[in-house]
C-alpha cells in the first residue's frame, strides 16, 4: 500500500506563499498515470486542484492558474505544490493522491493551509 505524507501548510497572509510537499513511499508514477493535489475547504467536499501526469504535463483549475505550480522531484517520490499570491479562498486542507481518486482511495492526513490577515 502506497503511503502519502503531506507537509508544508501553515498560516499565511493574503498575497503570501507556501510550498507543500508530498512524500510517497514508492515511485508513484510507476503505479499511477497521474497524481494531483486536492483540497477540502471547511464544510465542503474535496476538490481536485492540480494534476501532474506521468509525462510531466500539468493541469490546473482556473481558480489557481498562474498562482500554483505542481512539480515532482527525488526520483519521483516527492510532489510539490508551490502556491503564490494566496487568497483567503485558498484556505483548506490540502491532500495529494492519485488522479482520479475513487471511493476506495486511501487518504493521508493532509496539511492545513490558512490564508488570513
């Protein structure tokens, strides 16, 4: 079973930046075609924010385009999410996982991002 550990969240003022990390226990792209960062805001469902595909291509939701950048490193055992110009509406718990995720997908603990002045 693949283990996922997210970190890097915190409290930041609007306009600030954070870099999230997702360390995986295996070479994730040997297992999955795509990985992504998801987020779950208070009282809402978990939504896919960005995807990085095995060939390195990426996709973003419109709300984060131009502000967030997903990347991978360390023999593809770490996935990063660089978040710039953060907004209060980016406040959420952020998770990484395979794309698409299904009902049986196991989630890590996530990392809390709070954007507030």
